[in-house]
């Protein structure tokens, strides 16, 4: 057995994967050290607060929301003809991307930054409208993918012999 094959069997991936993981960890450590050079206590409090907010508030909130979406979209087919199981990811993915965009840009979206125009010479208005348009486009694209997948499933069901509709 060659060395790369033995490595892949023991590690579970290629040596390039291990190298990329180690480089990403080194980059994260470097960024963390640079971040702590300024206000160390403020950064530490922010990290602890963010972890507590996520674990005690956001995780239960989006877990309950996800369960409700699963219950709504993934109902088991009964005596009616089989229907495609709709993936909750058609709601989950655009909601996640929209949430990340809101998390990153929330001061501008909610107009909580007074000095933005003075610092950048760019107008601070319009971020809410753009975020809403991006969110609508994400959900519309997801709905389009869902329609295409459902039509494909329906065609496959019509071609399958022995399936009654």
C-alpha cells in the first residue's frame, strides 16, 4: 500500500485537505491575535456575549422555527397518491443567507449609523430596500428551483410503470 493511500485511509481525506485545514487554522489564529491587540477586554466580552446570545436565544429560536417548517413541508403521504417530499432547505437556505446579510449589515439596514456618510461620502439610505430585494430574490430563486424539482419529479412519476395517479 502506498503512502498516500495509507494516509488517505487513516486521515479520511487527501494530504491537500489537511494542509488547507492547517493553513485556515493558522490564519484564524493570526486574525484572533491581531483582533486582541486593541481592546482585549471588549473583544472578549463581545465573544462571550455573542456565544451566550447564540446558545441561549438564537439556537432555540431557529431550532423551533426549523422544526415547524419541517412539520409544515414534510408531511407524510397518506392514502393519496405519492407526492414529492419538499425539502425544508428551500426555506432554510434563503433565510440563512438573508439572515447573514442582515447580521453583517444591520447598522446600515436599520439606519443606526450616523457617521457613515461623513466617513465614506456615500449615502446611508437604501440599504433596507436592497436587503429586502435581495431577500425576495433569494426566496424567488428558491421557489423556482422547487418548481423545477417538482415538475421533474412529476415527469419521473409518469414514466415509472405501475404507479397509479
